[in-house]
């Protein structure tokens, strides 16, 4: 009987080793082709749960019985939430660390960037070429001319946190008050919706991630919105444009650690990074993988070298300041 039980345990273990379970905030059209290629190469089946929110809550609820192995997120804020709630475990892989720059991974090896994206300023072509720094958004020149999504959206929180790092808490609060005075309407919608508003002449400039521009240009309905704006890389005469990431981590209670690490290594491979660049108009985290032809046409830019861990330290302050100025009201 003991031998039979041991044999059954071995069979179950072998079956589990041929699978890996992913919880993903990334859209299916982007990651499914990557997972299919990974399965073809390794024979390891990838099971995916797609979600728009609630990943941390689900993992906390499942506890040590969670089936999750690899967690994929769309920005640094969600990675940090997982880290702060102790839902990740370290992955000490030289294969991963050698290609992910230090500023785009955690100090404790619990999360790693997969791609980078710029927080651009879009401007209406009707107002001509503009060289706009983030600080300029508070200038009276832009009164009633700015559109943005909620200040508390993770993309904007990260930008505000970077402003705190560069300028301090009080100056950032003053800046936020100026930006709020310059809003053309209450913060609403998503990044694409702000470009649509520029096209409709509701405002002249907006904040938006870089990859949305490429995706709008490839969308028959939204191309007219994108054609109405210029994509601007901010602070090119100074510190450089604010950069956010999409990223990955291994779940704290991963039942398939070996398969999970193999998948994580694959996602930073040249093949997978090329797929990211071509499909989603993002910047590969690997410096040796080229961006798509469309993204390259926007020109080179200087990125802010501020480590994401520094931005992380300022997230709570950023949220406090957004509340204090009642940015979304």
C-alpha cells in the first residue's frame, strides 16, 4: 500500500510539473501567443486566469492553497501591492537579472519588469509642436486645456510619486493644485479617451502611456483620434521622461516553482521580448531587442533614471497629496 501511495504521489507530482498557472492583468491577445510558444518549446501547459482587478485579494483569500505560480501585472503599483502584502517570493535567477536593468527590478528579487512604457504628454496638432515638461502642466498657459484620467489611477500615481522624488512633497502639492486648475473637465475615462477628447476639441493636451498611441493608430475607429495629436516625450532637456513597467513575479505559494521559473526566464528571452515589442507597441526591457518599426518612428528619447523602488517609496505620499488637493473632484 505504501508503495502504491508513493507511486500515486509521483504521478501527481509529474503531472503538476508539466503545468504552470498564471494570474494575469495582461490582455489575452498579448500573452496567449507567448504562452503557446513556451508550451511548444517546453511541453509545459500554461493555464491562465485573466483579471482586471482583485489579484491581491484573491491570492490572500486562497492563501497557501493558491494554485497561482506566475503573476503578471500592467504597472509598478500593482507589483508593489503584491510585494507589500507578502504575496511574492524571491527568484534568484542570473538569467533574468542579467537582462533586466537594476532600476527595473526589486532589490529582493521578488519582481521584474518585462516591458517599459513612457507617460507621454499628447498635444493637439492644431496648436503646433510643443516642448512640454511635466512641471509645465501647472502653468497658467494651459488653464482649461488639460484632460486626464483619474489622478488615482496607478499610471498617474506613479507619475506623481516621481514628482515627489524629484521636487519634494510641498512643491508637488503646489504643482498638483496648478494642474487641477488647468483641467478642462473632471478626470474621467482612460488614456485613449483623453486623446479622443483632444480630437473633439474638448482640450488641447493630455497624459497617456506610449503604447496607446501605437494601438490607436492600428485601430480603424481610433486612428482619427491619434492622427489629431503629437506624442511628446517630456523633460528631454532635464531628467528625462517618466517610465513605468509591466512586470512579473512568482507567487509566494507557487506549487510548480520549477515550471514557473522556466516561464519567467522565457518571458525575458529575446523571442518573447520581440513579441511584446511587435504586438503591444511597448519598449522591451532587454536593451538588445529592437522596438517595433512604428514605435521607432516616434524617435529616440531620454528616460528618467529614477529607480522604480524610489517611486515605490513615494506612492503613499502621492495618494495623500491627490486627496488633499481633491484632484478628482
